[in-house]
C-alpha cells in the first residue's frame, strides 16, 4: 500500500512516530506549523485511517486563598502550637493572635492531632502543649502544591487532599479536556522513503468518464455491412417510402393478400406515386398476377405509397433497372411493420438483404454463402429448414444455435426468386436472395432481451455497453 | 403463421406402425413445420399459409409418411359417382356470390378432436385462400339431415331459420346484426336486398353463406356422412378449398362421392390431378446436384406427388389440393424437400466480385466518426414518430404533416421532417444522468414533393449548464471542415420556433441554406422538462454531400 502524503501529513507523522499522544498545540510547536494547518493535516490522516485522535480529561488542583496563606504562614493549628510552645495560654490570648475562623479550626485540629490539652481554670480555659508537634500529611501536601498547578495523578496522599478540600478556600479544582493525536497501526507502517520516491496512490478510486461513441446497434449494422463487402457484395440504396408496385406487386404478392392490408403495412395517407415503373414493367407484372392469381390487377393499388416492409423492393427495382447477369448486391436499412410495439416487435427496424445473380447460382451456393456470412459474424452452428416466402422458390430459413440461450433460434430467410417475379422484369438468371432483421442479431450479441432497448437512447446504457462483444 | 396442435399418439397411429416419435419430431421441421412448443404428447407446430393441408394431423401424417418413406406417391382422390346428390344454382346468385361447389363424404367417423381440427382448418382456409370468406367460404353438414336435390339461390333478408349454435329461429337481418360472424362478415354481402342461401328440397335452410350454417345440419361425433359445400366469387379458389377438405376427409377414412352441380356457369368439380413436366437439368442446376431422373422421381414421390419419365423429361402429377404448386420451380423445391434439406451440402462459390459500401454510407460513416471525435454520442430514433414530439412539443405548425393510416401505436403515426425533436426527447428521458450530454443522429427525414422527398440530415444537441451558441458554432464549423472540407456562415434569421430568437442562425454554405443552429428556446425545454441549456444544429446533407 503506497500512500500519497501531503507535506503537513508527513511532518505530523514524523513527530508522532517518536512522540505519540501529542496535542494539536504540541504538534504545532514542534513542527512549527500553524494550529490550522495541523488541524487540517490531522483530519486528512484520520480519513485515511493513518491517525487516531483520543480525547482525555485532565484534573488538577492549586491552592486557594486560605491554602496559600497556610502555605506561606503555616496552618492555624501550627500557629497555635507555636503560641503554646513555651507556656500554656488562655483562650483570649490565643484568639487575639489567631484571627477569625482560624481560631476554631486551630483548636479543633490541634486537639485532633493530640498536640494540646485544654483545662478549665478559674481564669477560663487554658491550652497547653501536650506532645511535640511533627509535620502533618496536610502540611506536606501544602508545601508540595505550593503556588503551582498540580495534576491529580501527582498527589499520592489522597486522604490529605480530601482534608484540605474540606477546608474553605484551601483547594481549587481544575478540569481540562485535551485532544491528543497518535498514529494508527496503518500509520505506524508508513514508509517515508517509498512515499518520497514520487509514487502516487495508484489504487485510489477516480471519477468515471465516458467516451463519445457510435450507437451499439450501429456497430452491429456496420459489422454486418463490412461482412457483406468482404464477401464481395456491393451496397445499393433506396427510399424508405415506396409505391406498392415495388414493395408488393413486383414481388408477386397479390393485391388481396393479407400482408397488404392496412393492419400489417403502413400506407401513407393520401399519397400515390405518379411515375413508378415503365409501361412494359407494369404490363408484364400485371399479366403475371392475372395468370398466377386469377384476378383483375388494379394499377391504382400499385400506386399507393407505403413504408417499405422489406428491403427486397430496393433489390428488385435495382435488378429490373440494371438487369445484371452476374452480380453480388446487398441493401441494408430501415423497414416498417404496422405492429403493436412489444419486447420483441418494433414498428421500424433494420433489415439486410443480399442477392447473388449468376447463371450457375445454386441453392447449395446460397446455403454456403449463408454459412460463410454467419461464420464471419461469429455464429458457427447453423442449419437450414424449409419454409415459405411468397416470392422465392425454393425457400429456406436459417437456424442458428445460440450458446447463451441454449437453443436454436431462427435467423435469416432465403430462397431463389420465383420465375413469376423475375421473368416479367426481364431478369433471366437465377437470383439467390436472403435477408432478415438486424436487431435480432444485435439482441443475441448484447444479451438484450427487449428490442426497444436499442431505440430508448438510455445514456447509462449508451455510455457503458461494451464496444467489443 | 397459423398454428396447429398435434397429439403425438394420434400422429404416430396415423403415420403407421413403422414410425417412432423421435423420428417424427426430427422430420417435422423438414416438412416446413416449425415446432413452436412441446408439452408431453402435445406439440404445437407452425405451418405455412400456402399449405392449408397441414392444418390437420391427417394432412401432416400424409407428409410424414412420405419423408419417412412409409408411404410415398400421390393420394389419388377417388370420386365415386354413385348416388344422386345434386345442387342446382339459381341465376340470381350470379350478382352476389356466383359459385358453389362441393362433395359428399360417406361412411367415416370423426371424434371430437377431429371436429375441433376440422373447424380450425375451416377458419384457416377462410382467412387464407378465402380472403376472410370474401373469395370463398366453406360449410360442413350432416348429410343424413338433408333431402336432395339442393338449391343454391338468393332470398329476402326477412327469411328465417335456426342458425348454428342456437335453438331459436332468427331472420337474416337479425343474424347479421346480432351474431359475431354476422357483424364480422356481413359487409361481404353489401347492401343487396337478397342474400345467398342453400335450401334443401323440403325447404329447410342448410347454409347462409358466407356467414353461418343452420343448426339442423350440425356435424357431431355421431355424424357418419358429410356434405361439404363451398361458395365464392372465384370458382377456382372455391375448388381449391374443396380439394383441401376432400383430401383431409379422405385421409381420415371417408369415401368420397360426387356432388353434381349445375346452372349459371357452375359445374361439377372433378378434383382431378394436373401434370407439370420438369427437366432433370433445371432441377440439378438450381439445386447444385447431379441427380438421375429416377432419383428425382423418388424425391417427388416422397413429397406425395407422382412422377414418371417421359421423353427424357419428368412428368409430374400433382393432386388437386396442392394448388401451391405453380410451375416447374415449385417442383424443384419438392425435389429438394424429398432429397432432404439436411442432405444438401452447402458450397461456397468463388466470386470475382469486389464488394463496396454505397458512397452515401461511406460518407455518413466517416462524418459520424467526426461527430464522435467532437465528443457526441450517437443516438438512434424511429423515423416514424408522434405528432406530439414532432410538432406539439416543439410548437411547430403541422400543416405539412405526412401520416400513415391505421397505426397500431400512438407513438408512431407520422414521418419525421426533422431529427432534433427526437434528440430533445432523448435528453428528456435522460435528465437523471450526468451532464454534459452530447448526442447526434444522422438519418432520413421526409417532406412533401411528388409525392414525397427523402433527405439525409445530421443533427446534434449539447445539453449542459454552459452550452452556448458560439461553442455549437465551433462544433458545426469543425464538423463541416473535418468531414467535407466545407466552410459555412451563420446568418441571422427570425424564421424559427425551436430556438431562442436572436440566438439562432441559418447555416449557409455557398450562399445556400442547409439548416439551422441555435440555442433551444426555454419554453420548448420546459415542454420536454429539460432543466439545463441546450444548443443544437441540424444540417441537410442531401444536396450538399450526396446527390
């Protein structure tokens, strides 16, 4: 344990090491620091558990007015015995020599000490010496105290003190509280040489600071984008608002399909697209619907603007416009579903979708690219199940084993675009497509079990979520 | 996705002696049936809406038999022509619900579990191919309560009969008003004074399509013989529905008899299988396999189809209920399923393509890093937001609002035209966190055009005791210079509601306006319950950085 010490603290410790139990004043005197500095230093040391302050009350006595008189001229009984030393004296003679209260006390104490005897005669009472008067404990104590202030502990004969205290104005009692400072066990161990080497308290707590950062969900989005780029995919970009034509019709979703209803899809109020596709595209898509689904295709339905329900609309439009024979393309961005918001559903979330177009593209390739994609983002246990999507055939879904949850979870869907989708738009080569929600992957990554967390912008979370998961 | 509940004992019995539970559970997902949950003998599985035959255990057992190799090939519907079952169609139906079709299923028996499944299957069919009963709807009846021939005609709304689950007679109008089905589906019939009805030769009401059957013909576990009728506005969709139910009943042990239908463009359904021809080449090319024609035929049979080699091509015969099969590509998928998806080995193709991010993404990513360098944390908000946050709390005129219809969430009803309000909302929910709080967000904002214009904006807010205009301007200048090597001016303006007047400016670059910067007005901070100073800017990057 190394301690960082202020100079004041060091000086105080130095003194206390050789002389424990010092008062503030004593420390101030020895260290030549002001009382204020000492007080501050003691407080710091106390907080660091290096010093302790003990409080003690010190009792002392000094002589009062009568005590001092007795110290200087002897106790009244001593004066008495001196008067009768040579010959007995009567009361009147003695009273004129010993004034006031001293007389009664002198008679009483001299008799008690057995120094004198009192006889009644015709001329009154007479006091005469009985024995040689030796120095009493009280007298010894008086000389010991003298004009000083003497602490209780120094007085050995407590009996004598008690007697003196019973006499009026003989003894004054004093009481004084003093604080004395001593080192704690920890304080005694302080190694000055080490403390003086320029070392600091490397173990002490410091305030927390937070870096500015990219949103954690954006980190996952960026990682997925990088993965696509690394696999040779080129990003395309498209609008969030789309004519129904590209979101649904071009993908062979019939106009009366439940997915197109208002309760699943966000329609933009009173907004219709004017020009959205070429006449040939419209004609071909229209007849694909008529042949496949047997109903009267209505261009008004195709004009209705929606918030895209998937990024596939961007992909299909790009393919219809560019008709590549061999390409790897991906699109990533927000998509919308008219859902009740809950811990697992958002109305707006991110989706990524990749496609491979090429004359030799196969379903096994699609599975292989998937596996490689998952491997690159750290998901190694992957399997495939058949499923259904309206615009792909064959269609599969990926199941990924999640170690944290201990179970298989459904991730991206995939398939090969149906001929009913590609043919009307002049796309002649097989199109492998797959995609899915990104928040799902982010939830697994960050161990978040409420998807809304990503859009709460809770600063505590944003400031503390680990960057490398 | 719809869900069906299966009893494993029942399924095992239906699939056959050679099956075992573990194999059944292993194979279910490879039929496209996701196991949602399992509790003891009961398993809930999700099935795709394009396979309504999987809405009962009879249909699923058929599929399992195929993949497990217990029984393969087509389940041929053998329609017997004995008996004189007939529906005559009155031309008056042509204006309202022109088509009716049906079959007779005899000498079978169904328990309560099967009835429950058949009812669920009807509902799934009604919702899916029936388009909520509008396109087609189905009714099952106890044949022994009915006298033939039947008549499909129209009738007044005052007509009375006892509907299903009731013991008193009601008029059509009462049924439409007082029952759930009446209220939910009555609109299909519009305002026409006459409604479609099926009556038997004694004048009993059999069914009031597409609303409700009569109580008279209720199917119970006692029922041995069944009439299936389907009505609709699309003949093929009605026959699709009929085919699914017929296949299921046949698989449940019923004998199928013809129901003759005539009059007004109607005809007796044949329920015949179709044939589609595929190439081995196409199949192998799409799947990336090298299967012989005979292997392909085997795979197709495992999917309960029939196939044979004909002039080096494979002619596949498809039962009527598999109307999800449109063409050769659907058969390629069947081959994949028959082959077993878990037997398909993924291959990683070599590619000459070099990937790249879109230039917009590239620039946004880089400029986001500059904002982070300037000490701002990235926030993410929904672009579909609420009128309250976007307009009311920011005291903004909402006349140009772009809304969505029928949102299920109050917080997501309009498209944002600005990012700052969302960031203020974020500050508002973080008032207990330490300051300073610096946030930025880049994203798409919407405005009216023809019909709509999407632009990319970048905004930031700084909430702290000492936040002031000059510091924010310094951030703006540094952001533009470091990100795009651009200089900007800030020109005084009075056109704003968000900022304190006199402490707001337009962001001007090359004499063009690209946004605003300023100190947020105290009344707006109060609306958001923010108790410190906030400065902000919002800049449109589209047109400035992007095309």
